[in-house]
């Protein structure tokens, strides 16, 4: 019997410090043959190596906004709720995971904190900080509805996985990646030039996506992404 990979999944925190996890994140990993483990936000550097050594892959999930002081900016007027403990934990966790070439799938907020942890930055609010007229990136539709197209860059790992250069995704964000960290390349954009996906040029499988593939159970492209992630773990 093939050994099932253990996949660590980061968790959201509410205003009271309660840890939360969407069942879709758990189902996604389980359905593809992985063993999901929920990781609590423990901003203690000494615990990070043990966590990383205990898992075969890492999913960095979506959630609230990110502290802009982590990339050298003051808080923008449109900045939403931040959780410093989660920010600190995920920064350390991601950096440790990258050091040992752990497969990483980073989703929405997850792709933003992946980029920041690696030396990039982000828009605190795309609607007030981006010069191009924008699409609706906070869709008013069910989470399993795909609302806008992305264009996938040629020659990328994402293109090889998706087997497509253009398809639709769902969208629930007002922040986005701005300057990519060194060692990463863009994988996909929306028609308004927002970076929708990026990937590492130095690791075997590190992909960040701005949409929420965990909600798209009937979508071939989302299914292929999770299949490839679990296969890499």
C-alpha cells in the first residue's frame, strides 16, 4: 500500500483568537489521498522545525489581511483585520519549509504571505493602490462559482499541471501580490494585470494561487492542482 502523505494545513484566527478551518480544505487533501493535519498558530520559533519535519507537504490557507510592517509599509486606510500571531507563525513556517524543499500550495492570503516571507511585497488594497481599472475580485457569488478568467504563462509548472493557458477561477480578495520575491516567477494573471499565480524557480513544488481551488470540487483545473500537489509530497 502506498504511504499517504501527511499534509499540514495552516489555520485562520478570529478576533477572539479562536482557530478556524474550512472543511473544504480538509476534504480536498483527504479526497486526493493525503492525511490532513491542522496546524495551530504557534509563533514560537523553537516549535517550527519539529512541525516541518512531521509533514510531507504544506497548505497555507486563506484568511484575513497581513501586517504591512512585515514588508516595510505603514497601515493603509483600507487595511482589514490582521492577526500578528498568525503572521509571525506563517512567516517562520514558510521559511523553514522552503529551506528543506517541502512541497507548498499557498492559497489567497497564503500566496501573499509566501511572497512576503520570501522577500516580496503586496498591495494592501488593490482597489485604491492599483492604477488599472479592476475586475470584481471580491465576487458576489457562491464560493464554488468561477467568476473571471486567468491567463496562464507559457512554460510554467502551473501550465503543465492545468494543461491550459486560459480558464476561470473564483475570487475573494482585496489584497494581492505586487513585487515578486527573488527566485519566483509569475504563473498567471487576470485581464487587469493582477498576479493570480506564481511559482518557485528553485524548489520542486512551490505554487501560490490567488483564488480558492479548495472550494472548486467539480473543476478540472482545481482537481489537477491538488492531484499534482499530493503527488509531489
